[in-house]
C-alpha cells in the first residue's frame, strides 16, 4: 500500500514538473531489497511513454500544405528571387525550398522593398525586413545572426553555419625589401655564423699542432687570425683569390669550406627568384583602435546590417571619447555603393561587413581582403515568430539536413566559390626597392673598407713618425759617443 502511494505521488510530481524526467532515476524495491531503475516498473514505463509521446507531438507537426511566409531582400547567393518573386534560391532560399518539400508546407516568398535588414525609426518601428517581421507580414526571416539583443523580437531555429564581421580593404601588394636577410630563418643564420667562426678558429689553432706544422711548413707563411677570417669569408661567398700557400697548408679544411659554401649558395640561389619577385599584403592596421589611431582609413558600414544598432552605439562611444574621429566613420544606405566607393578609392576606405556576404559581393566588384579578427561572432540562422507551433519540427528537419551533408553542400556551392575577378599580375621590371638591400650591403662594405684603409694609414703614419724619432735619438746618442 505504501509503495502504491509513493508511486502515485511520484506520478503526480512528474505530471506537474514535466521537465523533470529522470530516465536514470532509481527507486527502492522492498521485494528485491535493492534500488531499481524507475522506468523498469511497468506503471512508470507507461507514464514515461505517454509523456514522451506528448512531447513528440510538437516535433511531428503535420503541415498539410499550410502556407509559410518567408521574407528577405535580394542578396546575391544568399536569397535570390525569380519567376516574379514566387520562388527563391541561394543558400537560404534552397534550404527553405528543401524544407518545404520535406515537411509538405507551401513556401510563400515575401520580397522586401528595402534592401536592409532593418533600422529602428523615430516612432519605434522598423524598416526593412525587421519592419515586415514586426508587422506580422511574414513568419520567417530567411537570414539573421543569433544575437541576444534580438531574442526579445523573435525565436531562432537551429543555426546552419558560423560567421562574423570583418574590416575589409583592397589589398595592397608590396615587395618584401628585406628578402636578402629573411631568406634564412634566424636560427639558420646563427648556425651559419657559428660554423664560420668554428672553421676560422680551427684553421688558426691547427697551425700550432706540431704534426701539422712540421719543419717543412715552418719555412712557409703562417697565417694570423685575421687572415683566416678573411679567406674563410671569401670561400663562404664563393668570391676572392685563395693563396696557394693557404690552400696547400689546409687542403682538407679548405675543401670542406668550399663544399659547405656551395651547399649554402645552392640553397640561397634556389629561392632567390621567388623571394625577390614575391609580393605579399602587409596589413596597415590590426583592429579598430589601430585603424583610427595610426592610419587615415575611413570606416564604411551598411546602415541596414544585422548588427547596425549595436555597432552604431559602439561607434558613438568611440566618437565621444575622440571627437576628431567623427568624420572617420560613415554609414551608407546602399550596400553596393559601399563596395563601389571602397574599390574606386584604393587605400582609403575600410568596409565593416559580414564575412559570408563579402566573399560573394567581392566577386562582382573588386578583390577585398579581411584584416584582423572577427567582430560580432555569431551563427547564421533563421528568425521565426514566437507564436508559431512548428519551430521544433523545423529544427529537427534542419538537423537532419546537416547530418546528411546538405547544408555543407549548399554552403560550398553558394558561398565558397572561387573568385572570378582576381587581378592579373602583369610582369613587372625589377625595381630598385627589391634589390636596394644588396647595394646597402655593398655600400657598408665599401665604407668599412675606406674606414679600415684610413685607420691603417693613420697607424702607419704614427708608426713611421715614431720610427723616425727613435732613429734620430739613436743617431744623437751615437754622435755623442763618437764625440766623447
């Protein structure tokens, strides 16, 4: 009797707190004198099946060709209308076309007259797609970001891919003027210099070994440390004249130096043309603060973007802190005009745009490159009215599409296409900027040679003068001795 009462109490609690299902819950069985799983008891198993069936009713919504309105504006490769705006394609359009076929509902496209996501007006309403959604003229927004500040207006479906906002500029290709030094990594340079020093010291101290410096070699010239450094450097550069006495005295060592220098020379020359002619993009800034503080770029932003409200508030804070940056931030009403402005004025404008959109639009206008990290990172999803009963059905259908790879295929087809407008790199003559480091090294060597020559002449002059003085003193002393 007690067990029955406990069972009824648990059943009532489970009905009241519907979200508190305990699939792995345990209950004491006095007959077995042990804990058993709650749903192993028949009455609780039946209760669980009833609750699960009630929950699945929302997942198995039957549409019966029920009309569902889906609104957006014309956005290349995302939502594109055709056949008098009665059908849609693009990544979002095809996702919902497939959902309509799979779930058996009638998709009614609603094309927004304004090519904006929506901006708040003075009377508290919205224009663009958000205005259509707020007036309940559509059930679905065909593309939106999953942001907290939008949750009060709509529900979100399961997201389909991740994106964010970038600062975009026209790439400025520049030559790496320090290619001669950066040909090898710093560790490689350390290794080469270390081997050079070791070879010089080994050759110098090898002269002092009796087995090497025999009686025959003693009659020949012994080279000092500066000679070893000079001749070893000449061998390493595959330049200069090597005295026969130096080579005969250290044949194995000189041959080893030659082999090492040839290997370094082959490695260097094999990458020479590529490194000298290679061009790369050097980012002019890293983030907003760097852009505004250290460059003259002007930020262009689309007034009807998904994050316009939040972005505008952020920019107002920046402008209030630094009023001089007021003219460095511009909001425009037409997205295509933003791209045309930036493309026609190279190195002057930076566009604040969502990543997946710029990869499409830049195909038709000009090549753009993202700089820095993503801002407003989010998931691309679909907005849905809060009162609609079939949200969970649509979520499960989207999950199934992702599981079989349909969403990835659509993304690759519409968004990850190759650029058609890549700039053709014409042959350019080798400019002085590409090789001026070579002349700088030559000039430094020339100046160093002149400096050494000047020091040698100064030392020679003072030594000669000192010898003359010593000679005069010796003569005076000799004369004094002869006179005495």
